[in-house]
C-alpha cells in the first residue's frame, strides 16, 4: 500500500483478511499453508501446462503477536477480526497502511500517510518494543530512510542507537540480505552514513567503521580519508548493481586501516603496502561471517585482490593482459576500477585502455584453442606428471604473446625445449 500512495508500482501484493487459515484454503484449493503458527497462506491463481502453480499471493489472517522469545518470531498469535489490531504488530507507520479492495479506501490506523507526506520513518507504537520483537528492524529503518530520503523520527532513532549492540543476535543470513539491499537499492551512500549515525556500523561491520579518519596521500586521493573515498564510490554505484560488485566497492579498501604507514615511517608519503592482499583476506573473513555462498565470496575476494592491477596494464605483456581480462565476470572488475578512479583522482586512462582492448581483441585471441594436449606430450615421449601442467601453461603463455601461431610450432617448441633422452622433463620452462 505504501508504494501505491507514493505513486510507485509495488513489487508484490500481500493480502490480509479476517478469514481464518482453514477458510482461506477452502476458498482457494491451490494454496499452501506456509506459516501454520502465524496464519499465513500462499495462494496460487492458476497452474501452467505441467501443473506447476503460478501467480502467488501471500494471504495472512488478521492477528496480534504475543511474545518474541527468539527476537524474530512471535511465541503465539491470536487471530482478530479487526484490521486496526493487525497493523499494530507491523514495523513502521509507512508500512502499516491497508487498502480496502472493494471501496479502494486507504485504511490508516497508525498515521502512515502523514509520515509519508512528512518524510519520516517512525516505529509503530513503542520503538523499543518493536525492535525487541525483531532486531533486524533497526537495519530496515536505516534502509527505508536511505531508500526514500526520509528522516528517522527521534524516538525511533534513539531506540536504534541504544539497541544497536543487540543487532548481532540476528542471523548472519538475514543481516547479509538486508545489507545487500541497502547497497543495491540506489542509496548506499546515505545508507552507510545512517548506519554510522545510528551506531549500527561499528557493530555490524567494524572493519568499515575503522576507515574513518585514515588519511590517504592527497596527490592520489584529494577527496579525503578512506571512509570518504568509499562513500563517494557508493554514491556512484548504479542502482540494482550486482551484490558482488556492491560488496566489493564497500570492501575494496578494507585493508588500508591495518596497513597504514605515515610519511615519517615511509620517508616520502602515506603508504598502504599490501593492502589489496590483506584486504582480500579480510573480505573473505567478512563473507564467511555473513554466510555468503562460496561463489559470491570467491568473486568478492577476487575483486578486492585485483583492484590495483589496473595501474600496471600499460606495461603488461600481452599474455598477462589477456589472462587478466579472462577473470570471471571481468565487467565487475572494470566497473570497480572506474568507480575507484571517479572517487579519487578522476583519471580513466587505464579503464579506457582495457575497455578498448576488450572491444578490439577477438575472443579467440583472448581465449585461444589449446595447441597441444597432454596426449600430445605423451606421444613426444614425455613422462606424465605435475610438470605437464607447467609445460602446457608455458605453451599457452607463448601462444597468448603471439610467439606460437599453430600446432606445428607448438610441438616443435616442446621438442626443442623439453623433450630429452628418456623423456626427462626437468629442463628449463622459461619461454
């Protein structure tokens, strides 16, 4: 209902009713009881050709929630006939609006429309009680305030600040998903400022909070400290960016605080030696803490580990550059570098160089077909073993550099460099 009042197209529709769960299932045979304890039924409108259900709407019986021992689910519920009782259990006034589908009347029992007009995020009832029921609501308050550009009402804000240390009791998966939404909905800069102002940042991501006040060399970072730089990158992050790119933007310089060295120690300027490698390890630890999938964790770690390599692209050998752009989802590496530049010195020469290289280099040159296989090496009399992979890599390196053009040249390369009496493979692998 909130989105309709704001003139936006809702992403989905939920239905609340005074009908009991069993009555809902009688009326809609294509339904599933997904929340027996809480009176929530998933209703499907039709099925496809293979009898799979389509068009799902969640239908919940009006209720009051009683007790939240686990900080998320009510201990028990009492069904109600009155919608004004049902909305009292919801989180914020702007989410407590209902629409009567018959009369199209907006039902507002909590002052939600007024808060929408005023641009305020306000907890329904006592904010301490609302956040005690589900501590993730504190992060959701920040996300809604950032997403809509609203202010958080003072009592609600105070309850978040006092309750911030308790947010770590929320499951890692739920925290990860809420923070990912905060990063990808288009208002990440404001969202992380609010996380900091509400004391949630230091509890959820202390590694990010430590960026504040960490100075950077002004000749490369005229914008200011590491925190300011990261916020500027988040400001330029496009809405609906991939989760892995968004998290990499947040974490790409997470290794700077522990590697900071002032000019009096380095003899010239501020340095962060090894911060990409250390940052990659820290990113992996954060991803593990937040229960990211293995694939997403690996991508985020790889993005952080490689974000400095763009400064070397002009001097890379062709083989090295081709291997670099072959990294999985390289478009995310490219975008991370672009955002990094725009939030600092503003120079995009390396970005443009790599982008042109990708556009102008045929795919078969970046990922050429293998010239020689392990079977070919055995046919040449070489003994199978770990060295086979080194030989094949050396051949590919020469191929990517343009020094081997075809299979015959590659076989001759092997004969000349590696094939010796008795199949000895210990000769040099230098190419």
